C-alpha cells in the first residue's frame, strides 16, 4: 500500500501545488478542476460526489450507473457556476449500445444547461415508426431509428407503450448539433460525441472564485464535512481568500543554509522503510 506524506492540511507550496493541478488521465492533461477530484487530485481537491476516474486517457464521471466522458470544463466566475461538457460513454462512436439505459443525472450535483436538446432513439420498431425517422441496422437483428427534438413532436403516442418499438432512449446533444443534424451537416455519431453541457450545482462557486482571484487554490477540509477551504501558497485557510503574504512563495535557500529546514517530500511504501526520508535541520 502506498501512502502520501502530503495531506490536505499540508501548509506551504507543495500542498498548494497539488490542488492547483487539473486532472490528468495517462499523459493527457485536462482542464478539470474543483469541485472535481480523482486520479492525481486527492479527495481534498474536490467535493463528495464529484469523483473522476480515468479509463486510459479518458476522464469519466459515473452517475446512476452510466459513465459520462468529461470533454471540457468552463471555469467559474464571480457570477456563474462552472459547466462541464459530457458525452455518454456507452454511446461513444456508436448508437447501438449493448443495453438501453435512460440518461439519468444526479440532480443534486448537476442540471441540464439551456443548450441541451434530446435526440430520441427507438430500437426494433415496426415500419410505421421507422418511416418517421432515420433508420439504421445495428446488426442482423437490431435496428435503430432516431429523431431530433424538433422532429420528435410528430410522435404523439409512446412507441414503446404501444408496442411499436422494443426500447427507447433519450440522449442529449447541444442545440448546434441538433440543428446541424437536421440540416444533414453532421451525422448522428458526431452529434452524440460532441456532447452536451451540464451546470455544476456547487454552492461554493462564489467562494472558489474569490479564492482563485486571491492567488489560492480551491479544496475541502480533511474532516469529512465537505466544507470549502482556500489553500494558499504558504498556508492553508478556512477563510475565503489568501492574504498577500500567504500567496507569495519565498525564494528557497540553498540546501544546508544555516537555520534553514530542508526537506524532500517523498511518497513511500509501507513495506520498504528504507525509502522514508525525514526532515533535518542544519546545525551549522
């Protein structure tokens, strides 16, 4: 088991640096930051419910047993909450998933942005439904038909309830993708893979914006209370902003300088104590 010598309340530049890093999956660095955490960002870099996992180079967040790819994140401002662009992983580069699962969000953490519109997918439909939308064959036994939000209003009866189709799934896309799809400027897979925006429901948005403006990094405390903290370059604080003195990194003295504590942070393995490094004080 590996242990990290740096904890959430580590004062100084090293703790601040950890929180300042965006999530990196493999060799690909994203712009995903607070309130998200995971991978190279420890739990105190974000808030409960916003854990990100990596599938190779792809950052994912899971909600209601659905994996969503995080394609982009827009930073917060003093007046707006952050937004993320996501796409369903099971519909990535395909419209024929192995199972048909409704798009469900954790509505305590996210809400659909006003830019999102649904594309309706129906599977194994009779000829009446297939004639209304674009129909494709997934394989020898499964067909799929789809309509954008602008055209789906012609369906007045639920095709699944009426027995006309075996399954239905709504998958959001952006408004621009929906319009481009209707005008045949892009294909359905490009529209789905373009993703859709979610508003992040984070009550700490204003606090984080003030913290960033003061030179700090946004995080949470280590008590499990999920409370916001502004981490500064030389101190950690439960206040909203960093002071000028705490956001200035002093020039490090050369190793062995009189009266200076020199140390090397080191990630060590419990079974290999020979790798543990301790702080030492110069006695010269």
